[in-house]
C-alpha cells in the first residue's frame, strides 16, 4: 500500500466519545436504544430497591482477594511505593479495573471491606465511593451506582449520568447545574449536556472552560457534541481549537490523545461522514489503529452487506478491558460504527475499536 493510501485510511473517524463499559443489571435504556422516562419517585424507589438487594450475579462470584492486602484500608497508603497487593485503592486500580473478568469480584470485595470496617466512618466513606465507581464505571449498573454514590455523599458526574441513564433528565440537570468543575470532568459534563439534548448549554460550558483548555478536553467534547447533532462545520472549528492548544507540560499525554482524536475527527467529517455499508462487498477486512497502550488490531467480516462479526485480534490495553467485547457487540447490533450512543466516561479503547472498524470497512468499498 502506498503512503498516500495508508494515510487516507487513518483519517477514518475517531467518532463520538466512548464509554464506561460493563454488565448492567438495571438500565433506563431498552434494546431499541430509546430511553425510558421515570418520575423522581420511581427513580428513588428503583435505586433503593436495587441498592438494598444483591445483584443477580452475586452468588456465582466467590469472595477472593490477596491475603497480603491491608484490610483496614488506610488513606493515604502508608508507603510511597505502588504496592497493589498491599494497598486496597491501588489493588482496585491496577488489578480490578484492568481486568474485566474481575469487575464483579472487585465489587464483592468492596462490599466485604465495607462490612468489615463498618465502625470506621472514614473507611465506610471510601468503600461506598469505591462501590459507586464499581457499579458505574465497571458494571454500568446505574441504580446501584446511584445508591452508593448517594450513600458516599458524592453528588458528581457519575451520579448525574446514573439518573439520566435511569430515565430522569431533571435529576441529572440538578446535579450538573451545581457542580464544581475540574479539568478531569469538563469533557464528560459537556458530553452529558449534549446527550440530554442541551447542545447550547454544552457549548456555553466549553466556552468558559478557562485554564482547562491546557488538556484540550473542553473543545474536544464541544466538537464531539456538535458532530453528534449534525453541526459539522462547528465541530471542525472546535477540533481546530484542540489542535491549537499549547501545553505547559513537556509531555502532556492527555492533550496528545485529544489532538489525535481531533485530527482524525476533522478528516472523518470531511471525507467519510456519509459512509454507506451497502457499498462494502463480502469479505473479512483488518485494520490496526493506535489505542491507549499501543496498536489495536480488528477484523471485520461482512456478509450480504451486513456486519457479521468483529474480532479484536491484538491489543495492549489495560483499563476498561470490557470495551473489547462490548463495543464490537454494539456495532454489530447497530450495523453502524458512527451513531452508537456512548455513555459518559469515554475511553480511548472504545474510540480505537470504532476507528479500526471504520478503517477496515473502508477497505471493502466496491468500485473505489
């Protein structure tokens, strides 16, 4: 393949922001993708019922954890070294978060820690917060996520998103309008406003992001929001702002990822936004794309003008491993890689899979 052709493949989309993945027990979204609307009373009842009962998977998951862990859960850890098999917070980050097969195990473990340290208010608070993270970021169990976020007193983006996913825009808006913003959440807040149909509020927030532009998160999210709503020229304008960001840090990896996203998104809008699966012939097509920890390779099989299978052949990802199965399944169900409604809390892994599928399918376009 010539260099020009190779470059033309790389401009296929980094499409909408990816998501927190997992296996939800309770959701406000049906198989059709239409969000169910619920009253405040229904939401609170649903949260209470879910939070005070065991998940369906509970009895099938054994309580397992390293015997070397300090079960008193001190914070901060007593040593400066990263010791994932001694410090609970580091264990959850390095061992649980990076392994989808352990998501439920880690969640059950945090319930154990909560019960074990029930007389220590500080540990109870930390354990509740960790459970909110597990149920939201790892399992997408929105009702239980909301239950534990509320118990931990964390009225944050994850709680707002849980309310939205469960079917209450009003409850989500109440949180967003009183939140204090930081540079790790600006993009997610803008995205949630956009997902709820409040594009102008999303763009207004992006315009006052101030010093947070050092990461390019706000203009990137604004570009994604405009793109989601079909305002492509505005989206390009925001993506160009991302590319113009100059970081004070010598090696700002977050800005680097956001600029790569913006660069690919601009090219995708200009060249591939009207991609037609009906023009792709039968066959199996492969593509490699940069993901968070190295190259990710996907294989896409097309039969009778339909996506029959998607397989991740190679990856080096750690965090949010479930994207590797969850995102291909979503694309197959939708028969499209572009208009999947992603959940707040995007990951580079999900974007990489969608981009890889797009590049692979572009190779099969007939008569190009």
